């Protein structure tokens, strides 16, 4: 077999590996163009020596690289069994937080590769092996686990000395009504009990404006609104975007169907009559 044919076979295998990787009985699904965009982000970061900045500034820079990338819902629930979905192209508000945190950490360590990115997303998204029940479905769960892993710090509690007062309890009931993941419902209920016995800092809406000066570039902002029978209290997520005009937010908007920049955080929060406050996490240097 000549070298040209061997090279073609090698390239085909590499492409197949990039699309679907099977390990430990789960599938890794890597969105098209993700590898190319990661390489471009890494190239730009090196060219501009972004790694020399502090981690928060790097996360903010990473978030800006994804502005206008499309919002797509239910990316983690396209089929069963559970799979590891990887992207920097299609995103939602939760995946956006995972993506920019992973990018920021890896750029800071000058270690951004597709493989390292996949592993970092896996670390952030799950509290065990890759199964539906081990996914951090609630943002409170995601926050608690990544605080324990040393990836982020609970800044809200340091500022307010108050805890999120709302329970995480809508998911198990939703699954029962939809007749989905029936074998996982008991496990999800147990996880909800666990989450509700843990504490996460919370800044009430009346105190957010006076704390704007304490929000730093790249901080993770959880938007807390009055919970209902369909939605958890932490409705939305974004990344703090600090400019000469003050504190804004970069987030994956379901309304605009893409990643956008909000000029001011308070302008966004004041749109909602049921706004209760924010969660505030900071990547740990």
C-alpha cells in the first residue's frame, strides 16, 4: 500500500475520531468547527500574550471570542444514553459558562488543545462518571461541585453573608410528568436532597448595585428570579464584562439566539419584575 493511501486512511480515521469518540461506554460528540475555532483562539491568545493577564481577564477575553456564536437549546439531551457534548460554536447559557471557564484556565496555563478542552469540560459538567444522573443539571449543583474542585470561589457569600433561599426541586417532577429518564428519577431526587442541604452565596437585588464595584472581569453571574413549577430559581447565566462604562455581561441569549453583550448588568436585571438577585462566582487563580 503506497504512502498516499496510508495518509488518506490516517486522515479519515482522525476525522472520525474528532466526530465520535467512544471511551468508558460513553460517546464524545464534538461539534463541527470546534477544533478549528479552538486552534484559532489559541493562536490569537498566543499572539496577544493573553496568558500573561490574570485569569478573570482571560475568561472575559475568551467570552468575547464567542460573541455571535449561535444559541441552541437542549444540546445535551439529543439522544440517550448520556454523551459528552463538546462545542465552542453552538451553545446555551450553561454551556457558555463551561466553555469560557475551560478556555480561560487552559489559556492561562498555555495548554489549550482540543483534548485538554474536552477533559476540562468533563471535569466541570459532571460530579462522577458520565451518566445522566451525574450531570450537574442545576447551576447550584454545578457551582457547589466546582467550588469543591477548586475551580471557582463563592464571591456572593463573601460580599453578602447570605445564602440562596430557594430549593432545587423542579427537575425530578418534570421528568415524572414527561415520562422521561424514569430509571433516573430516584437518583435525581437524591441529588436534589443533597443540593438542598448545601449552601451557595446570594446577593439580593437590593444590594447588587452597591456591590457592582466588587464584580471583576470574568466573574460568573447567576441570575436569580422567582422560581415556579417549571423553572429553577437560577434562570440564566452570564460572564461579567468590565469596560470603561462599568459592569456589563456577556451571555448566550435564548431571545437573540446567539451570544451577545449586555451594556450594563443593572440594565439587564431591571427588565424583570420577578428579579431576586444574583449568584457570583470567580475562577480561582
